[in-house]
C-alpha cells in the first residue's frame, strides 16, 4: 500500500500533458518538466527519509517541493505563511523536523535544523534516481485562531479520497482564491495535479482585481474559494472578465444569498458548495443551488463517507479523515467510533439540514444563545447587502448584545438612504429571527477583514 500511495503523484507527473502548468503572478512551471528537472537544485537525496518542513514564501515553490518530496521524505509538514513564528519551536519538536525547504531567508527559529534546501521555480536539469517507496505523511496545520495550531497527519491517499478520476480529454483550468498550504487549497491543488489540468495560484498581497485579471488571462474554467472570497470578488468590476464553467464554495457557511448572487453573475456555470475540514476531510458536495444539504445525506454518501449528529454537532468518518494529531498535548482526534467532531452546528428544517455556526462561536445574550452566522445569513438576504459580520458588544444588563457590521453593494449617498436600508435590514431580521438574535445596532463599513484562511476575521 505504501508503494502504491507513494506512486500516486509520480505517476501523475510521468503522464502529465504538455499543456499542464502551475502558474503564479511571477512564474509558470510545466508539470511534465518535473520528470527530467528539479526545483531542489539536485539536493533531493539529502531529504530522503527525513521529516521535512515546507516553509517557502511562494505557493508555487511549496507545490514543487511537495511533488518532488512525496515518497522520498518520511514526513512533510506544510507551513502556512501566516503562522505565528512563536509557535515554530513547538511545531518542530512535535513533528520531529530535521530538515527544511525554503525559497528565501529562513526564519531564525529554523537556523538550527541540520539540512536546509532552497526550492526554486527555475528548474534545473536533474535525474530523479531515488525510488519512491515511502508512504509519506502529509501534515497540515489547523487555523490556530484560538492559540497554537494543531497538526493533523494525513496520507496522500486520504487527501485524494474524494477526488474522482477526470477524463483528460476535457480541457480544464483550475483557479483558487485559497492558499494551497491550507486544507481547502490543498484539495484544489491535488484535483488539478491528479486530473492533468493547469492551476492558477493566488499570491500573497495580490489585489482581487489583479488576481481576477490573471484568472481571465489563463481562461479559468473551474474556480474555488470561501464565500468571503467570492463576496470580495463580486465587489470587483473585474469579475465580469471571467466565465467559469464550475464555481465551488467551501470553508464557510454558503448561505442562500451568496449562491443566488453567483447564479446571477454566472448563469451558465455549475455552482456547488462543499463541506470539508482539516481534520474531517471532505464530507460532501451540494449541487442543487440551495443552502444546507438534504437530510438523506446522513443515510448515504459516496466514497464511504458517514455522518452523524451528536448534540447538534456534525461528526464525520471516512477514508479522508486525518489519521491523528501530532503532539501528546492534543486531545484525541477521533471519538470511540472513529468519527471526527467537526464542531459545526446543524439545525433541521423540513427535509434539509442547515449550518448555523461553530460550537465555540456562540454569543450569550442573557443566557440565550446566538450563532453569528445564522444572523448574517438573514442580513445577507437584503438586496443591498454584499456581506456582513455579526459580533457581540458588552452590555451591563445581558452580558452582551448583538451588533452587525455591513458592507453594501453600493454606497448610500444620503443619510436618509442609510436609515432606510438599516430599517429594512432590521425588519428582515425581526421577521426571521427571535427577538434576542436581532441586532441592536447596525454599522455600514467599507470592507470586512478576511483572514489568510479565506474566512471572515472574527474577533475573539
């Protein structure tokens, strides 16, 4: 099994079509060139059997290092660029890291590692003379929004478990707003690589308009991102330059408003939203244009995925779930039956389940619970609203009240117009929500912060 798994990427590279590329803003690499060339400067043998940290600044060089080191390294730990550097010593110790791949100056915390190899998008001739026999462990970090990130161990076969074989005759070009060093982006990277299609990567700090321009230049056909990614893209005039055949959302709750907005902009595209997490893997995809998912999914899903709900929280078991956490201080990843508790809360309405928020993100209003995402889904229904963020504000009476920051599709020119829109939003909320969930105040803001994960940056 280890041998077959280790050959998964290598077989894909050996059979890569001549027009399959990895693109970023500054460079492009033909995937087929990796058969007879290397991005690691001829130092691949030095990394054989080691626990390697991929700590490059560029997504493109991270991708190249992963391709070359799968089956060669014992373990690959993939470092997102936004990781708090104070966590590096603990990560190095827990993952037993003894080598690092970089594409620039290494952080000081990595200077003591015995082997440091530079990866470059400028390939040099090199014969791959190592047998790819190892079943390399792939380690992905969780977002770490409430402290040090956890490290979830995956096998490559598990990461690819939900990726169906594609006909290579179908010309497709994948693009993603995600960073491939996070789980959502990794899924798109593997879909493109194993499917023989090109992939257009985003660049740190790149303006949305510039990224959309590159997606248009390379004729993107399949495009993936979080709902927050898509809301920001829809605010750019450049959105009219792309015409994808497939639009995919994941990573956050896809409410009906964002699905309807994308349908209006891309009437001929297939639009789907998927559920996945770093620990649970890919759960399912929904392609009927509606928020939530059919209740029957709990009885039958493809690829051996099983789901259950315990105390309102979704749990998943499949071949794609992470194997375990690294580090003795972390709790067990799986419950007694082998399910991952995702922490995502569900509510059933008729024959459909809807995501209402995170278990740890509840606002307490005098003992009553409010999921911010549930309120945002209602606010986002207003035709003038592009996106919203619901958060708590301290109150001496109830402990907290609900307030909302709202980005409009177009600015209100007069104070009277703002007042009218606020009244309409509040009326919408009062008609759909219990009194304690209705925002006590609404502020119009020009933009909302989106974290490096592609999700709304929620305040702790």
